[in-house]
C-alpha cells in the first residue's frame, strides 16, 4: 500500500514539476501537446471531408484554397485553446489582436469583400468554368472562379480578371445556363413580293434544319411596314452550345432561298430633285402659261 502511495506521489511530483526556468509544469506541457495533436488530427479529417464533398462543385484551385483556409483556421483555434489550458493570459493577445484586426480590416476591406463574394459565388454557382457569360460588359468564357477573383477569356481571346465583388454585384448574363437559346432576324422583302410565299419558304427551311428546335416552334410573321420594304420577323430556338453556328448559317440560307423563289431583299430608294432641274421646270411652266 505504501509503495502505491509513493508511486502516486512520485507521479504527481513529476506532473507538477517545473520545466527548467519556465513556469510551465510537465503536466501543462503534456496537455498543450495533446491539444495540438488532437487539433491537427481533427483539422486533417475535416480537410479530407471538405475535399470529398466539394470536389465536384468547384474548380481545383478554389478547392485547394478552401482546404487551406479550413485547415489552418482549425489549427489556429486549437492553438488558442492550448495556450489557455496552460494558464497563458490571452488578454494582452486579444487586445493586440483587436488592434491589429482593426488596422488590417481598414487596409484589406476590398480583399475581404472579394473573399466573401467569392464564397457566395461558389455556394450559389450562378456561373461555372466553361460558361459563356457577359459580366459588367465583359463577354467571354469563364476560365476560373477563385476565392478573390474570376477569370474570363473574351471572345477575342483576351484574358480578363474581375474582382469577385464586382462579379457578385453585377448583372450576370449566362448564355448557356439554359439548354436552349432564342435568336431572331429582321428580313425585308419588296412590297410587290408575296409575303405569304416568303413566310412559307422560310418556314420550310427552318423545319428541315436538325438543330432548330421544334418546340418552341419557329415563328415567321410580318413585323413592320417599312419605308422601302415589308419587314418579316424570324424567330427560332437552338441548343445553347450551337446557337451561334446556327445563327450565322441560317441567315445566309434564308437569303439564298428567298432569291431562288424570286423574292428579293430591297435596298432603300430615294427620289432626289436637283435645284437646276426645279428652276428649269418652273421657267417652263411660266412660259406655257404666258
């Protein structure tokens, strides 16, 4: 019994023994190390699960940044808890951290705004890599959506970086988010041409194209009686990924089909009176009266 008491006493003496010139005991050191070790294990587990859950929902670079943010955030929280467990006073650290936070907050409010906007973009997903979009008058293909910025390759091949707060607060036009897209032409024919025949020719041409949707059905109708032409409005739907090719192809085919059927697209006509001609006509009329 006395041996057991002596052993317990020795353990307690060792546990409360000061380490060198420090005020920290062996027990506090072991507690500090255990908390750090457990924190690292928890951070790694959460990091792995974050990657597993989000790998199909965001680009690789963005996911890597998010993993690091989660991992080091958890370790920072564990480090603070470990310091408090060994009796370290956090009041001075909190005051210094508060002052530094205010300074950093003023200096990096744009960065924070971009960061928060990037997280909202990742969660809401109004755009994704590969989408054709128009954001803040920048039209092109989305190349990457990062935590702080979004990269767009314009249709001219120019890479443009947009801050995420601008992306999130702007009107976003996503050209491929919907499976189909409508486009239209305005085509003029001569007044002496048969408008019903022109509609029939155009409708027959649209009905044979494999990429023009049957539902919603194409529309061809007289839209306006212009100064020099009867204007027909032609509307059709095509898959969003192929609409531009269909748009450029069908405009020329409609022109050729109308001309093959004797229907021409007129050009504006004006009657011009020259001053000398007017004076001559007036003089002639006056002589005829006398």
